[in-house]
């Protein structure tokens, strides 16, 4: 099979569900969200005789970055779509139930019918900068939490030393 097939991917932290249609038949699978899982996805596609997919997933922070980059490097078109667009599409299709498997199907159908914009990886220096900004935001949040703890009552010496150390 040489025709490009829409691959819907529902991404989560530890795993991802995929859905595609081959010769009019729905195919689904679940993989670990790590490099080994990416390789297993490609092997699974080969068993289905699918050479090229248009992979489509929701923008989920960083959870989908590794898979998107992996598929992109292999030459598959990839779309990373705003979740609000997918939700709107699901509502337009009267899809009310939410499971990872159904979400992957909604994303697949969206990809097939809406021709979403193609995604391209960001330059390494932009990726590094985004990572540092996220880390800074996390540290500012932690500092705020520890400062708030100081205002909330009495502490043992150990607790006070720990909070002071964190700050």
C-alpha cells in the first residue's frame, strides 16, 4: 500500500493510542510513549503494509514531541493540532464519549477530512530556550509555594530548615 493514510494519535504521558483505516478496516493499537514504542509503531505499520502516514496528534505540551520528531525524521507528514479544534470536530460529529481509543479515531477522522497544517520541529536552540523557560517557571512556582508555607503557621526546626534551604 503506497497511499498516505491518516494516523490518529491520542498522546498521554506514558502511552499513546493510534487509529488508522486500512482497506476500509479500522486498525488500532497502543504503544509506550518512549523510543521503543516509536519503533514498535513503525514495525506495526509495516505489518499492515502502510508505508506512509499523515500522523496527527493534539498539542499536549511535551508529551508528543518525541514521537512527532521521530515520525518527521522518517519522512512522515506530521500535524500537531490545537486540542480545541479536535474537540470542536468531535462535537460536530456528535461524539460525546471520551476514551483514548475514541479520541484517536476522532483525531484520525479530523486529519483525513480537515487537512491540518503540517508541523515542523523547532530549531534546537529554540527547543533549549523553551526548556529553560519551563524550568524557570517551575522554580518560581516552587519558590512561591515555599514562601506561602512560611505564612501558614508554626514549624518544627527541621521543617523550617528545609523550607529555608529550598528558598
